[in-house]
């Protein structure tokens, strides 16, 4: 029972982090503004804001799936890929994302994540 509760808290916590960052992309928070200024985003053939909103939508969807436990393995894999990309893009300056990546990888490969 304790393991099940811990597992739920782990996936919900990661989901809440993604929800906060996903919503932030729609409200113009610090990370949204930082992303808009990135050269790779500026090089896209559409306005930078569209890329920010697109990532915000992906992060919010990932968050809702993690929190609800639906399609948990695909959501955890998506979270891990996003976190790996963030770490690379920010040159490992946000080390908290290493821990979040560890949580996402654990959820992605844990047998309890089968849906």
C-alpha cells in the first residue's frame, strides 16, 4: 500500500511540475520569454510565440496524463524526452531537471506504468 501511494505521489508531483511550466507558456512567464529568445525558436518559419504555445500544450497534456495516470508510460517517456531536450538546450544549467529526468525515466520503465 505504501509503495502504491508513493508511486501516485511521484507521478502526480512530476505532473504538477509539468502543469506549472505548461501553463506558464501561455501566461508569458520567465521560461516562455527565455524560449522565445532562443536562436532555434527564432529560426522557425512561424512566430516564436507559436512554438512557445505548442510546447505549453505538450507540457500541459503530459501533465494531465501523468496526474491522471492515463497512458502513463507514453506520458513519462514524453516527459523524459522533454527534460533531456531542456537539459541539452540549457547546457545542464538547470540541474533540478536531472532529478526530474530521473523520475520520468523511473515512471517510464516501472512495471506499474503499464496501461
